[in-house]
C-alpha cells in the first residue's frame, strides 16, 4: 500500500477539516460549562410528566437566579444552570419546583397510594381475599403523594475557581506539547539523516494539533446545535488524545528509524512507506479494541461521561488516521523541501 505516493489525498482531507474547525472555533466558539464560567448545575428528574422549559423558567423566575438555562436530558430529567447559589437557595429551588410541579390528583383507573388516617380510631376494617386487602371503610383513608421532583446531582463552582481552571488548562496543554518535543528529540537523537531528530518531534506536534483541533471543531458544532458544554472532563479527554495519538505516531516513527538504520537513507520515501505499512495492522487493531470500550461507555455509561467518551472516540479515530496518513508523509515533504 503506497500511502506516501498518494499523500495529497489525506493532505486535502486534513486541511479541509482543520480549516473548518478553526473557522468554527473563532466564529462560534466552544460552549463553556460551569467549570470555566462559574455557577451551579442542578439536575432533577420528574416522576410525572416532564414540564416544558418555559414552565420551569417561569417557576424559578421569582427566585432571582439571574439567567437560568434549562436543558431537557434523558426521558424525564432536566439540567438547570444558573449563578453560584448558597445551600439555602439550593433548598429553596427544590421547594419551588416541588410546589410548582406536584403530583396531580389521580384520575379514574389510576392507583392510589393510601395510608390510614391518624385522627383517632378510624374503624377501618380489612378483608383479605387471596392476599389482596379490600378496604371496607374508605372514609378515613388518605392519599399520600410520592415526591414528584427528585434531585439527581448538584455541582457548584465559584468564579475564582473557574478562572484558575482556565489558566491551569492552558498551562498544562503547553507543557505537554513542549515535553513531547523534547522526548521525541531525545529518543531519536541517533537519527540525523536525512531528517534531524527534533523534526520528528515537530512533525508529531503538527499531527497532534491537527487531531485536537478537529475534535474541538466537533464540539463547537455539538455546543451550537445540542447545547453540549465543555468542562474539565473535556480537557482531560484532549490530554488523553494527545498521549494516545503521540504514542501511535512514535510507534510508526520508531519503525522508520529502524528501517533507516537497516536500509539507508538514499531512498527515504520508500523507507518511510515501508515503516508505515509495517505498523498499519498494529495501529488498526489497537484503535479498534480501544474504540469497543469507548463505544460501550458512550451508549451504556451514565449521562455525565457520555460526551467525555465521545471526545475520546473522535480523538482516537482522528489520531489513528493522522499517525498513518499525515505525520509520516509530512516527514517526506519536509525532506523534499530541504533538497530544493
């Protein structure tokens, strides 16, 4: 399989996806979550029919919570986002929701949850027939409604913490990139012809930037159309993608290095193409087994890790593609430019 010969095709695909992602990032931008903006996230579930977004917003309006974002999720849940709240405000929000959306009286044919009245001796008698209790006197039986609005989770982040998280996320990203260049330059220090060792590191970083940018572009679209927000788990996913992608790229580069030592550097393009083909099956098998786990997490995991798994899925697919069809061809193009 002559991947290097037909390198213009993946170059075109990668260039189009990368450019589109950059345009989306600077025109629309990511939708930051509370980890980066500060505030509170409250997820509640409704035992009865889930109310409309407008109804929930109007019910919370008197509480002065600032801008309230309401997002339906699942079949009976809602995610509410608003400013940072105290514990008293937290309880007030739950009380307001429960008062506004309490259970409606049961209609004909719906079962009652019944309990004996506590006012003195009611005289209620029961007659048991085949383990079914039959109420002889229902005058003193009262209906007990189960809670309609149930709190699933609450997350709060103060403004000062969110600013710190932004700064730390950027610092970590820059540190990882710099460390990768140094590591690859050291690992390939014995390779000097025709490509210097540090160029392997720079090429790997180009592939990593390509991978991460495309994943970010995907989440820009998800945020715009599905209101998907990015939080710390998204940053963790990006860093994981960096590690996975560079690992795959180094495996390919290492085989190229071995072939250079054994075959010489006079036919550099042929050596690179052989190195890519030698590791092709290994790359596909590793990515496939990893994707099986991630797809399981995406479809059967909880709502909180759904988009974390999706980011990893997209990153591993793009990272596998770039390590095979992008990183190694860039080395060949770099060598050809040097000869000009």
